[in-house]
C-alpha cells in the first residue's frame, strides 16, 4: 500500500512531466529551469538530438524545434519508484512532428520513445537531474492534406 507521501510524490513527479511537455511544446525554454536541476544531464541522442547540460539542451531545442510546423509531446504510462528525496521513472512519450515538405506536401515524423529519468527533491520541489531518451520507433510519412 502506498503512503500518502508516496502518492503525493508520484503526483508531483507526473505534474513535473506535464510541465516539461508544456514548456517544450510552447517553446518557453526558461520554464525548463523549473523542471531540471541546474546541473542536469540530458541525453536526447537516441532520437538524434543533443547530449549535455540544461543550457546546451535549451539552446538545442530553441534552434531545432522552430523548424517544425507543429509538434506535441504526449506522455503516459509512467513507472515511478520513489526512495526518499530521489526517484526514478520510465515514461512513454509519443511525439508527432509536422515537417514542411518545401514545395511539396508536408510530412509527419512520428517519434515513439521513453524518458528514463532520475529525479531529485530540491527545496521541497521535484526536479529532473538526469534524462536519457530510449528509442522505440521513428517513422516519417506523408501528412494528409489540410494539416498545418
């Protein structure tokens, strides 16, 4: 049976994951300062992205994501283990990304992955201190007309 503290911790961590998705999908990079620890290690290499600290990750996202017409981070199926002021998690993410087709029709890149996270409670707030993406699939398909 879960204690009230563990239930609270799990809900706070799930909310943290939603705040991450919101920050990225709305391109509000400074909101990531409230999601990650300042010394976080973030590894997006499984899906072709950057590896580095929070500052490098914010620069990478700010450079790459504006090149897409639209995108969403849809998260779910979190498996979270809490141990005092630390926790680990494995969370599924589906990330469709609409790409311009140049002079042709746009294409849809479908990214399926898991976030493998280590969390740390800092001043009473949960933060991600380590994130590694684990690839499930990456598929590019023509987008239906009317998208974008």
